[in-house]
C-alpha cells in the first residue's frame, strides 16, 4: 500500500497475476481502457505476464494518483 495524504495505490500478487489497485481509480481518465472494477471508488489493473504489462499506462495511472493526492 502506498500512502500519501490518503491511500493511493496497492500491489497484490497472487499465483495467477499481480493486481495494481488505485483507491480513487474511478476518477481517473482511462484512455488505455485497462482499469477494471465495480467498487464505489477503487479500480485495478491485473497483469498476468510481465512482458504484457503496459508500463506507459501504469505510469499514467500512478501519475494521476499522485496528482489527486497532492490536491
């Protein structure tokens, strides 16, 4: 869990994949269409193979989480 002024994001590994979650991901712009979830606020990205990870998208989401936290 990454915590700034609030909870920003988390990483959760499992046997099948790694989940990158964003506490307020519902507020994010998502031009990549990768954010999933039906919760009130949180959204996540699941990565099954490292080679398939969209690093540009993850950077974009992390930047948005940091920007939101700085407000």
